[in-house]
């Protein structure tokens, strides 16, 4: 088995981080045929995901994302490619975060 660990710090706050995590879950469900379940908590959420040969979770907190996944034997050979694709999808969502609007001058 191969493990994937990805950590991303952010300054989005929990509400916006949840929105991004749910968007990520929708993407992996449709693009990679993953089954995702969101477990909401007071200070963090957990997005559990799985499909044949992959099982993992994405911890969503106010200041970071922490993704861990275990790949089965067959997918383990593609660990680098799979990890790169996950990073690309997550970074794409984080980089799409709209810039804060400047406050209006009085």
C-alpha cells in the first residue's frame, strides 16, 4: 500500500474552507468516481472518500487542509501521478479564491 499526505495552510476561515472542500468532493466524485461523505464538526469537518483501491480523508479546518489517503496495490504504482492530480485539484480551488474587495472610501 502507498500513502499520500498533503497539507495546505490557508487563511480562509472555516466557512469558506468548507465550501472549497465540498467543491473538491464534488469534483472527485464526478471525475474519479469517488464516494464522498462529509462529517461536520464545530472546529473542523472531515470529508471521507473512497473507491476501489483508494480510501482516505480530507480534514478541513479554519487554517488548513490535511489530506491522507491509502492506495491499494495496483494504484500504488501510480502514487506520484495520483498525488500530483490531487494537489492540482486542491490548489486550483484554493487559487480560485476571490480576492477580498477593498473597503469603500468615505
